[in-house]
């Protein structure tokens, strides 16, 4: 069965809870999505607000404080907001890939080339110990132990080599404090779970992002061997093809979404998983946005399920301005819906500031 781009779009949005906001709790949403990308502080809050009815940002802050949520380096080598069980069972799959990074010639211009990885790891374990440590303190220790090397590169190497997570206060609602790192086991009081099957992880990916190709799975996870993983899943997956004839896999028990379902306007956070978790992103990133790149603080606007613009928030002198740059011409109805959703997002992000939504001419620069 061949699937159109619109079927893939509506199915992705339905499984991401972007067609209709969900009543799932914050931890359950994190588990369903297999984490929310969180290398910056605001995006997971925007992602949860876009997907959840009456989202309360304090649920994230409390979760980080009581350790029912954690921020940890996982898929694609980036920080994700996940539950502790997922931290413990996903990290063992990701860690071997992370540990390969620092001793390559391309890492910080070869800053670690020539050092023994095991000796560096042992030093990192001794430095980090069982208590959280600020990134600045890690660099200071690196400078003492490796005076002829870049201390930033050494401390970053330790963060790749050791299973670590970020502890509060960074990651709480509107708290962009400098990172403080802890080894996973001391913080969560439990060891990593190396027995969690990667096939189960990929099946969960399909339930949140499928149908998907093996290249999509690899893009999301950065793990090798996806063809074997699919084979291991056997009849737990079914197959389709896309419009280019590529094989797509999906969880066998799930249905596809109706391509005619209405898709409300959604304003996502930068680096939202819905945009980054496929090798072929055309199911959500429309052709009009291909020349643009999403970066820090520059975020997508979805209209009829596809990216049709970008936005950025500026706060100054008691006013919060959300500036939107369309990537195609919008109808009056589309512009009105974007303005309404943008005003609601501003009320969530900056409740103390006077809101102002500015819809610019297509392709206009977002900068004031």
C-alpha cells in the first residue's frame, strides 16, 4: 500500500498529539514521545504546551526536583527530557556511540588525539564522583590534570564518556542556569539497564513517529543495524511504501490517520522532535521552507500540518513581541488563526509582558 505525503503528515501529527491536545500527564507524554529534545530550556515547555490541555510548566520543574524527570544526553547526542526508566534503558544503547566521538580528529580540531581513552575515562570518573558538579568546575579540574590540552575539550570528553545527566536548577521553568552534571546512577539511585531491547525502542519510535523507513529510524536514534532491528520485530510491524517507492515500517496494531483530518495551527519550539526525527522531513517541512534553517530561538509555524513560516519571540521593556515570517502567502483565515495561537503562546511564555504579535511579509527577516 502506497502512502501519500498527506497521510504521513496527518499520521505523524496525530501520534504527536498535534492535531488535538492531549490530557496525558507530563511524564506519560515524555514516555510516549520517547523524550522531548531539550538542549535549550524553553523548547520542551513549548512542545508540551502545544500537545497538552492546560499544560502546567511547574510539572516539569517539580519533576526535575523530585527526580521523576531528567535531562540527559540521548538520541542524536542531544539533551532530552525523559522519565528515569527511559534514561536508564535508553542510555546503554546511546552511550557506545557517544564514546566514539571525542577521539576522532574532527572533535575540537583533534584536541584529544593521542590520549588513551581509558585513562581519560578513569580521570573523569575520579573527578565527577558521586556528587553533581558544575561545568565550570569540570573544566577547572581538566586544566589541572591535562595542562597541555584544551580544558573545555577534556571536560566535554568526560561528558561523552560517562553516562551523565543535567541536574536542576537548569531546565526548570524559565531557569537557564549553567549546566550542573551528575553521573546517572548516583542521581537516580539505580544502575543502567543494558538488557532493554533496541527493537522495543524502535517500536516505540514507530508508535510516535511512524510509519518510517530504516533511514528515518537511524536519523532519529543514530544507532546502526536498523534493518536487523526491523527483522527482529517480525510481525509486530507492517510495511507500506511512500510516493518514491521506499519501504516504510509501522507498528502493526496502529491505524493510519485520515488525510482529510483538519490540522490546527501549531507553533512548535526550536529543535522540536517532530521536525528532526526523520531522514526525509518532507512529511512536515514543506518545500517553501527548505532554504531556511531552524536555529536557536527560530521556530516553525505549522499551517494545515506543514511548516509555512517561522517565528521568534523578543522581550524588551515590558513587551513580548512574537514576530512571524511566512514562507508563503497566507489567507486571511490562516493569518487570523496564527495570530490567535501566537497570542496564546505569548500569554504562556511571558505572562508579565504586554503581548504583541507581528505577522511580517513573506520571507521577511525576523530581526527587529
